[in-house]
C-alpha cells in the first residue's frame, strides 16, 4: 500500500477544491461569524479530505467505507451551511450555486469510491 496513495484520488483532489473554495468564501463573512459558522465550515471542509486520507489507508473494507461515509457527511454539512449563509446574505446565490456544483461533483466521486468497496455480484 502506498502511504500517499490518497493524493492520486480524484475524490481527494476535488475535496481539496471544496476546502479552498470554502476558505475563499469565508473571507466574505462578517467578523461576528468568525468563531461560529466560519469555524464550523472550516472544520467540516477539512474533514472531507482528512477522512478520505485516513480511510484509504485503513486495511479493512469496513473501515475504508466508514471513513468515506464520514467524508460524505462532512460534505453535506458544508453544503447545508452555505445554504444558510446565502439566506443570511453572507454569500450570493451565484456563489452558493457554484459551491453546489462542486459539492455534486464531489458527492458523485465519493459515491463511486464507496461503491468500489462493495463486493461484486458476479
């Protein structure tokens, strides 16, 4: 097993895009959100990449699958919080929609990764 093999995964690379986009958008948030929604969004977005890296390097399929599920949950957390941020006027509808597209791409990649751990029915 390659220690840094997770870096080659498209799902990991796309997850890093989610993190970078999140950090960029957080610069637009009001200062009173710095220790509330901003911290939560930072933790959730970084958790996506962290769980992919941790899961890929687990030995059991069950553990791998569990960490990919955790990544997916963090991705949905990011998505829901940006929806609220839009409603609060912290980001524009266009910015939220752009993030939604990135989230959909990442969700598809995580789903594919998750499916790769299921036994084949052949």
